[in-house]
C-alpha cells in the first residue's frame, strides 16, 4: 500500500465497522471530508479479515471468529466455499477459547489493517477541484487535468469534461484511494472555471 492513501489515516474502527457491518461513515482526513465506501464484495472482505488473523495468537483468533460470526449475522453473507474452508483452517480449535476485550480490540485492528484495501474515500466535485486538481489546460484537442501529487503531478487527458471523471477517478484511486461522484453539470462548470490555455 502506498503512504499517499488517505484511507491509511482512517481510524481502524471506522474501517472495521464499514467493511464488516456495512455501517455508513464519514470522516475528515487531512482536512478532506469524505464518505467511507466499501468496494469489495462480501466474500473478499471475509477472506481478508480471516487472512489477517492467520498468524495471530489463539485468543485473538477466538475473538476474531466471534466478530466475523456476528458480522455474518449482520449482513456479511456470502456463499464462497473457499472462504469458508479457509476460515475453518484459521479458526480450528479456538471456538470455545476464552478471550478478553483486549484480544477483540487487537483482532479488530488486525482485520482493519487488511481491509483498508477494500475502502475508499468518496468526495464531492468541489473537494476534487479544491484539493486535487491543480489546473485544467484546454486546447482544441481536449482537456488536460493536472492532479496534485507529492513531488510532482499526474496528467489526465480527456476529449471532453464528460469523459474526464472516470479517468480522473482511476488515477485518484491508484494514488490516493479517493474517488469522486460529481454530478456532470457541476463537474463541467468547475472544469470551465479552472480552464487555462497554459497551466
């Protein structure tokens, strides 16, 4: 994972509850207000949460098994036999093991660390342009969106503003783990406001 991912700065409990319990969450990360969104299917979430506990001590595994069981009853349903098989391997023999609240806390932390890959930060179009779009260079061929990046910039070319959001999201996802869901009218208006012949 890259250090630039904003979701790396999310509280582990927010990630845990969003991924496993499907709770809606909003957060402010580096001054950016975002809605936490889960992008992985349930079987991948269950697999990653199980994987996170594979090398944990037995008490933490026991706590994790309880947490996953509870999550399953709260909506983390799937029918992937390979995931169930992996869970049986990881949690074998810990079903009746006593654990303490600190073990459950550690299980949540371990699972959240692995599940960061399943969450993204959704922002609005205004935040996109305020925090990420440095400049929009316009020419007869189309639009060049210059996205801020630590130590440089990311260039995204689009034939028209309507083509740009998906291309921009692809680059933002890879570098920042951020995506925007702008309404096209607002996105096009902001593109025109930021447009220059030369950046």
